[in-house]
C-alpha cells in the first residue's frame, strides 16, 4: 500500500490505517480477544502500518489488545493513542491538565507494551486548560522520547493554531466522509496552510456508507448509534440516497460503495489518511482494496455534484457530545 506523510515531522503511515475502537467499544459487544488479535495482524499483513486506539476505548482494554497484537512487528508500525478524559471515560468529563497527560502517557506505554507513543492526540479540546499548556506538556514528552508526534482530535482552527505555535501538530483527527464534509470549510484550509496531516475517522459514516445498514436495521442495545440522531429510523431512510449514489458509482468501477467512499477521501488531499474500523476480515480486505480504486477528475466532479444535491439528515452526535467538538 502507498504511504503518506502526516505533518512536517516526517510521520509516515499507510494511506489507510485501522481504527481499532469498534473492536472493543462503541458498536455492540466486544470482539473475542484472539479473533481481534488475528484481525489486527491480518491488517498488517495486508499493508496497514497505522493503528489507532485510545485509553477511552473500553476504557483501557483496546490499548492492551493492540499492544499484544502488534508485538511481533512493533517497530514497523505507527501507534496512535489519545488522552483527555477523566478516568479514560468520556462520560466523566474532560481532563487535559499537564499532570494528567503525563499519567495517561505512562499508563498507555505500559498497556501498549512499548517505549514510545508514535502519535499522541488530545482526544477533545479541554476549555479549562490552555492549549499552550497541553502542547507544552506533549512537547516535554517528545523531548523525553516518550512521544514522537503530537495530534489533536475534533479541534477548531483556532485551537490548532495555538497548539501548533508551541509544538508542531502532525495530524488532526476528525470525522470526515461523503456524508460529513464540514471540515472542508472549518479546518482543512488551516491544515493545508500549516502542513498538518488529516486523519478522518468514521470515513464510512459509522458503517452507513457500506450499504449494510438501512432503515430496518436493529442495533445491539450497547451500540452507540442508537443515540446518534443521524441514525434514527427516519433519518436512515432519508440518507439512503447517499448510499444509492455510491452503489451506482461502484457498479461502474467494479468496486463496492465502501471502496468508493474511501477512494473519494484518499483523492481529496495527499496528506489524508483515513482510519476505517471493522471487526470482520472480509470488510478489512474490502476496505484495503479501496487504496487501489482510481477515481478520475471527472469521477470526483460527478460525485461532488451528485452529493451536493442530497441533504443529509440528522446531527452526527447527541447534543451532550456535540458540545465537545469544534472547540
């Protein structure tokens, strides 16, 4: 798989990474441990060198799982993890105090069975802690060799600038896909100006853009999509138009809707590295196949024109979570 560079510090990653959250958190029951380890190792065999986790996924179990899975090839991959929640639990609120960042770094290093974190993200901007203090703490961790690169997640352009002035930001991770394009206006011009990479999470719309979900789909009671407005039954019905469009384009390319959605993202900028997640080997193989799908300028123009006519319905987060993004 082709490699891409995130930021000006030379952080090289596979064009497509693996978002590991869903393996143990957020989308229903956790995957059985050995099955999960096999999936992560299969991703590496298929060319993935970029693995994304966080203390908050579980909490903690996702980092432990990834740490065990990548042990045989740790030095050949990039591990990204995150800090910023009290007790590693989003429900407990934000905590990016310098002393807490250090505590999380030490604990994550142990769970990941490694001596450095390749990319350390602030999971959400903490309005109670100056961004300069956050960036300064990560800068110290980088000087100590415990962290290689600094990242932000769901931050505003203003926060990105404040952080970058203290410690260069290698990557911003935020939601971005064919059904959530707000970053094109809010942050991508800043990323381009400052030379910061972009790591889209939920590049397949939390599974919706694969075509495997419709208005009749029933989610497990522990699946967080149950509380996401965009996934209400009526909104899924309305948003089916996006999937229908992708399906039509995919047929002409001998591809799948998911592959078109990922190929579209890869074609936007050379400094974008999406991190689709999955718990299934056949979906992993399908997603990685997207790296080989070529979309011409005409294809991209046609997709953009068609998508612009579709009014996607529903907020991407419930209100209490929506407040934490774009700060």
